């Protein structure tokens, strides 16, 4: 390490690891796992089981932390060649690869342990849930559609949330999972647009890099139209009430706003669309779905 870099204060290992995995982005997936889990509780005995809800939270955060850490480890050389990602912890040396692997493996153990505490089916399916998390970072090396792998990985959250409560399969949860997967795959299409030139230069594959930014933006619009339709299908399938439909309407409005501020030749507000709008979508639908379940008889 040079004297100049040594003079730069480095964050503690825990803080660096939390920054590495962007722990605050759990807001994207957690609300939908909660919607699935709470709906399953409503259909089961209309009581909120706080212990199981806590285990669902630990499972989700554990698996997502593992996935993000592995993603950063596998992509560290690509990140070093991209000016937008060259500040990431494994590139700058704020976090060593060994410590990143340690954090990833601890998160994996936490995920598997909490799955075991839920029920045998969750434990049996837990290793399957890990597979797309590891495959995704390699996806950009062999397919122009890595967002499809990301969508598959994210779709498992609501399905797992439902399984955690009932211990049995639910097609209603699959509908919600598909909605989440298509939604996240869609906004990742938008996010990938900012790296088109660098991706083409270094050989990273994606829809924007292969087909262009306009195609990616239109693909995201199609994804979010499908997402809205899947939310409607889920609401019908679960007999949702007025508050859920209000939430679905809010989400549809948020999608319209998101696509009004991100255009093929104007990506200046991309970060607002990615972080602010999509974070709002998950929280808004969760709050409305929770109110709906409480009004319909879910007991705290």
C-alpha cells in the first residue's frame, strides 16, 4: 500500500462490508416477502406470528447479503475497469477478498440456519435458492439477458415467505414472486443503461449493451406493465380488498412516473428512478397490503 493510500482513513471491516453489500437495498425485496408471509398467516389462522416473521427477515437479509457479497467478489475485476464502480470496497482495498468471503459465508450460514428453524421444506429448498445468486454475476459473461437470472433470484423471496409460514407450496405466492422478479428485472434494465459504453468496451453483456438503450427502456416498460398485471392477478387470487387495490393503483402511478423521467436519450434522472421510485414502490404496496389484511381481520 502506498503512503498516499495509507493516509486515507479506512472504514472498519463491518462498516466496509455493509457498504459492500449495500444493506439498505434490502428495502426492494423485503416488503414483498412480508406481503406473502402475512397473507399466508391471514389464510392460515388470521394471526401474525412474530417469531416466524423475524425468521423470514433473517432469511431474506442473510441470503441477499450472501448474494451481494459473492456478486462483488466475482465482479471485482470488472468493477475496477468501470469508472462508476471503481470506488467499490474490493477495488479500493477498503475490504479484502478474504474478509468479503468470510462475511458471505457467515451470511449463508445465517440463511441456512434460519431456514432450518422454519420448517423442513424451507431447509430442503434453501440450497436451490442459493444457485441463481451465484450464477447471476457470471450471467453477464455468457448471456445478453442477465436481468432474467436476477429476476429469477428475486422471485424466490415471496415464494419463500409463504413457504416459511405454511410449509407448503402456493401458486398465489408464485404469482407475487413473478411480479417481483419481472419488476426488478425491468428496473435493472434501466440501471444497466448507464454502463453501455464501458460494458461494450470491456465485453460485459447486457440488453442495453447488445440491443441499445432505447430497446432496454422499452423492455423495462413492458416488464413493468406485466408487473402491474401480475399484481392485479395476485389481488384477485387472494381476494384482496380496497386497500390492496389502492396500493396497486399507487404502484401503477409510480411506474408511469418512473418511465416519464427516464427516456432513451435522457438518463440524467436515472438514479432517482432506480433508488427513490423503486424503494417507494415496495414500501407503498406493503403498507397498503398490510392495512388491507388488518381491515379484513388479521390480528396483531
